[in-house]
C-alpha cells in the first residue's frame, strides 16, 4: 500500500476512501484503482487543454460574427472541393473553424434574402450559449428547473398573445415537427383507439390543407400513416393565394355525405412562397361546424400578431379560434435557430396521445412531478429552445418585436413598389407579408428564356458574393421561374438598408439584360 | 426633396437610389421611404446596443462554465417560487442569465449522475457557438456548404466505425427521433403503398422490441399509427437484461404461420436502466432469415465501438449487420446536446419515404442539387449538430474517444465493486456498461421501507447540493425503487474522481441508515 500513498495529488482523498468504515476489509483489494488513476490523469490533462482553448475559440467566432461583411459568400467551391479542403486544412479546432467560416454562407449579411430566416440576433445567441454551458434537457423539472418553468411561461405568453383562452404546448425542433404534432393530436382526438389498435383497422381519415400549404403537412401525413391520398389539397385563389373556402366547405360537405371522416384542417398563416394568409376566421367557423380539428401553421406569418399596424394584425383574425398553432421565432424575428413552438387549446391532448410514463424518468414519488413536460412529447431529451425567445423578449419587449416586424413589412412594401415601378422588373404576385415575388420584364425574350433567367442571375450574383434570393416555379402562375425575395432582417445584426435593397434590384435588372443579350439563355436552351 | 438630403448618414446612398436609371420618374414619389428611415434608425440603435452586450454576456456564461463547482444545485425552489423569482428579478438580460444559472442544475458537476448525459465538452461548446453565429440550416447545400459536406463526412465515418458497408444518414434532434425514422423507413419498405394509400387499408404490421427497450419505440409506434397493440415486447432475460432471442424466434415463427407481417425488430445496445446489450449477432441473423428490418438503438451504448478493450467492443458484435442504427454523441462522450445520428444501409430509403420535392427549396436547376439532404428528412429546417461531433473528433481523435469511453467503464466497474463489497449497499443487477444499479442493504427494514429509501435519500442529497442519481423500479426485480448510477464524465469538464465516487456511495449508505432509524420511512407509510 506504500506505492499508493505516493500518488500525492489525490493522496489524502484516497486515504479517506480506503479508510471508509463501510468497506469489507478482506475484499478491498479487489478494487482496481490504479488503472482508473492512469486514465483519469490522461483525460484530465486533455480536458484542461480543451478548456483553455474555449475562450480563444469563442473569440475567433465572435470576430467572424462581429465582422459586418456584406458579401454573402466569399469562397465558392463544389461539395468535393470543400471536402478536400476540410480534410487537408482542418488540422486542429482553430483551423477547422476557419475552414467552416470560409465555406459558410453569411446568413447575417443584409443581402441574404434566400430563406425565411437570416442571421441570428445577438441576445438569442447569448441564449444559445447559455443552453450549451448548462447542457441539459427540458424533459424533467429536476434536471432543468429554470428551463422547465421558462418553457411554461413562454408557452403561456405566446398563447395569450394569439388570444388562446387555454393553452398547453411545447418547444419543438421546427415548424415541420409542430405540424406533425397537430395532425397526430387531431387523429387521436378523432379516433382515440388508434393509440392502441393502430390505424389499420380504424376509419379512413382525411386531412385538408391548401395547395399552397407547407410540404411538412405531406411529410407528416406519411409519417402518421395517413397517406398522400388522404391529404386533400384545397385549391387556393389565384388572386390572393388563400385557401378557397367555398371549395373547402363543399369538400367537407361531400365527405360528410359519404360518411368519410375529415379529422384535420390545416390552414396557413403566411405561405412559403407568396406569404398569403388563409381566411382563418371563416375556416375556424367551418371546422367548428363539422367538428374538425383546425390547426394554423403560422410558422412564418405568426409574427404579425406583434405588429402595431392593425391591418397586419388582421391577417391573423380568427387565429384565437384554432385548436392548435405552430409559430417559429427563428424566422421573421431572428431568434437563433431553432426556436419553434407548438400550442394547443386542447388541454391534456399532448399527454393523452404521447405519454408512456417511463418509470426511470417520471417517477410518481418525485417532488414537483407536475412540472415535468417530457411525457407530452414524441421525443425524450429536448433542448429548451424556448429560453432563447424568453431572453430575447426580456431585451426587446413586445414593442421591440413589433418594431422589427413592421420594419420588415415596410421594407418588403418598398421593394414591391420599387419592382412595380421598375422598367425592367415586374411583380409576379401582389406582395403579401414580407414576401415579394418578381421577375425580369424583358418582352423580347421567350417564355423559356425568362424561365431560365432567375437561376442564371442567382448563380451569377452568388458567385460574386452578391445577394442570395430564392427562385422557384409556382402552380398559380405560368411564368416559370421567378424570384421570391423575403425580408427577415428586422432584428438581425446587419440591417438591410433601402438603398442596398433597391440597388440590388437594379443589379438583378442589369444582369437580366446582359445575360439575355449575351445569349447565355439561348445557348443553354440548345445545350440541354 | 430638400428634406431628404438632410438625412446625412444614408444621404449619398439615397441619392444613388433615387438616381436609379431604371425607375419610372412619375411613380418614384410613391415609395414611402421616410417611414423606413425612421424604423431603420430605431432598430439599428437597438441592434448596436444588443451587439455590444454579446461579449459581456458570453463572458458571464463562460465564468459560470469555468467555475468548477462540485455542488449540483445551490438554490432549491418549487416551480412556483422559481417563476416568481424569474418574474421579479429578470429585469434585463444579464440578471435573467443570473437567475438561469441560479436555478439550474449543474450537469457538469462530477456528482451529476442522474441521466445518460452530463456537462458538455468545451470543444463541442465551441461547435455549438459556431452553429449559432453562422445560423443556418442543413437542408440545402447552397445555404450550408460546409455543414452539408461535414454532415455527409460524419455519417460516413460513423458508418465505417460501426462496420456498415454502405451508409446514408441524418443528424436528428435526438435518439427518439432516430428510432422513429427507423420504424418509419421499415414500414415503408414492408408496405411501400402506405405512402400514398395510408395505413388504413394496408396489412397489419407488427414491430418487435425487448421489454427493456427505450420508450421512444412506443411513442414512435403511436405516431406512425402502428399502435401499442402491434408493438410486441419480447421478454428480457432476468440475468442479463438481454432480449430473449428464443422467444423472439418463436414469436416470429408464430406470426409467420399466422400470415401476420412483422416489419421491424428493434434491438437495444445499452438499455436505459441496466445498460444491457441485446445479442445483435443472433438477432441480425433471425431478422435476416425472416426478411425483417433490424434496427439497433445504440443511442446509449454505441460509444462502446470506440473502446480499446475488445470485450467492450464485443458488446456490439453483429451491429454491422443491422439495417439501421441510432447513436447519440451527446450521451457517454459529452458532445453538447443534442448530437444524435440515424444511419441506415438501405441507400435511398430516406429519400423514397420522405421526399416531397418542394420546388422552392430543391429546384432541379440548382447547382450541386445532389448535395442537398433536406428531402431525406421528415423536417424542413434542421440544425447541423453533426458539426459538433466533427470538431470534437478533430480534437480528440478516435483514440481520445476510446480513452473517454474506457475511463467511464472503469469508473463504473469501480463503483460496482465498491457497492458489492460494501456492508450497507448491494447491487440490484450485475453491472453492465456504465450503469450500476444498487440499493441500500438494511436487513432490518421491510420491503416497503427499502422501496421508500431511494427517493428520500435522493431528495435529501439533492437539497444539499450533493449528488443526483436516478432511481426507479424495474420489472425484472421485486426490490422496488433502486438507484441507477450512470458514469458519463469521461469527457466532460469536471471529472469525477474515484474518491468522490466512493465517498458519495458512503454518504448514501450513511443516509440510508440515518433516515431509516429516524423513522422517516415509517412515518411516510402512515401518511400516504
């Protein structure tokens, strides 16, 4: 035992351990302490080393974040070249982070207008960092006392904001999962036996959404075993992009007459491309008449509820009558990704549908068992993303959020006006919310050439580090590819100025002219 | 127009905008620029303010992280008291973060032994911070060039490590979602029509898992519409906690004879409570004979593949024959939460099952479209959590991971030996992996009193900031509540020393003695 006492660092502690009055003397020697000592020293050394690295690494990343670079992307490379560069140059963590920054898109550039999100707000970044250093799960109160209480408070506050008289909810990993929760709950309420029996011998169940609804409804229908054929897409109105409620009504009547159960109506507040808001008031009343669960996917448009402009708030009129709601704080108002919420008025439905009462987590004897929300979910561990919104809300308040929302919408309006008055650009749809759909206006080009322009313009601009703006086709128009500009820079670091916006639109017009006159589009037509 | 030129800050840019050659003069006045200027200035001011706050806030959180406090929790309060404190004291972001830290459990304390995770490794925290400052989604290559390539590389590397000859996969929000993916894909492969037709008029489909499998299988079965009744739980062997493969085989034969399709066998590598590993080799061979999808939930035990000890690696023998696998890097090896992976050998199955080809994201004309993995998922936006593991792996390498895994297992072995030789403690199950199940050994107490002790001891220790260790009952034993100690501190900041571990076990023994002799357990029996 003399050898052991030489391990001075843990010496006195070790003595305490060996002197434990509870140990059976004859068996003490069985304990293989020496290999533990060796591995502990080795790993302790590595951990100290890693810990010393953390501050410089954080500083390196803060410098990247603080650099208000307008260029969306500096280095362009194919997936293969990026892989080779990463393999060659990522020798240590510092150089790996350099590589990451080099081959990343700067979403916080004012010219990143490609998605329904952009750079993250600094307060929410602090929130994300708090989640990392505390590193815990929102499944039980005992391991996340503050986070569990905060999630509950945030859900209540958002519910109140949307006019829900009762509310229960969850932070989810994204809007798609929120929509999945909605359909899952609605099916359970329509057919409670599905939980034990399964869908196979149950009734055929139909879900109705608009044809402009987000594709996550389709993914959810597949996951749930509803099937594509039972997710009926109600046409939208060409003029507004809203679900045609006359058709919705007649479809419901038709299914009712045929004794086929419609269990779910998923409406959309802010469609992905057009930014359209379904008529929630009418849909709520129809769904209530037929006793169908009404879910509002307000992942994108929900932020309108904060607006100080009553016309903007009116886009969400009727939302308070919905059975459930999805809203993403990581979209328009720039809370760090992800920060998504699912809310429902059907108290208890989440628990009834999902709870399995795992004895190792949700012990009945546990103190404050009632504050555990983990069994409401389809997951086990779950990050407390609600915290980021809570912190953000403390800093900016409802008024600050309102200013951000209204600023985005004003800029979108300005972009739309600028396009409408432009000699070389035209709107494809009337602008709605923060979405502006437009394309080059060049009457001498063929429809096919005009269709080819947006991808070419995008690639050209992107390769120079200029703006990124999404393009796509859309069933409601025959124009082919067009741009969808989305303004989400209301709360993010590098704010988009009006002149940046309008001069960027001018550059698109100029590129449309030069790319079409250089014959690039024609050549491509022949080539493919 | 004179008034406009006075706005000096953006003056020259504004001139450029107004002088745009593409603008129709007569309509220019329509653009409502002035209100944009006002809102921009206001928000710019707030953003500058927020940006200035970021570094001090990060510093505040780093101080919390760097403080090697051993106390698991300093402030204890009920959910209601925490709410009141948060409402009263969270006046600004700084004080809100103070409140958070005050009412959080310190998962990085060496005495946090409550879950299958603990504090986050510093390198992975830097990775999390990189995700926040770059703030993007892993759905398309164009918005996440580096992250998309890295996700692919990580999936390939993990696949290779587990011996998969082919591999495709995804970063998921957690192990439960990975298990959901597995069952979802398996159903589609067994019944491809389910995607369009739905489950209702399809065949009855049966999933088999062990009775010790994670509860997420049950949640997945409900989400998918399989139903509790069609998720058959195969008994585990009392001695080992492994799925009884004889019963598995006879069940499969029985269903086969009855013409009932078994589509899924979910085995477990590292059960939640006992840490048992199913016999993957035998199960793979059985499932292959019956042409059933075999998924391995190695969320907890997968880290064993890195071990330098061949007996530990042998726990996973046969894993390479599985059709799919779940592994969480946020568990044993302490990558910041969440960092979960789903892997499958069935190339194309993810895309076939889930793709909806949303035209606004997955445009066929887009460059490097083949590097977009978003349509493989059941989600839309998705955080690139794989990056944290990539960075961690660059720093520690396979060897560093191996050291961490083996260190955890050595410590668990030491704890088990200490308990086995203790006069006042006893093992409830033979130790397996990093799980040690034990309870007080006090022959003079009744079974009910012994059942009451673990929650009482836990509450007592927890209230003093001492260790947190989970307790639960388990179907394989009649002892009632017992402790499950889990060692996951192999890579985390504050390493658990042997003496901390053994002296903590002594404190549990001492508490068992004093609480039972003080009559606390008896009183509680009368009271409830």
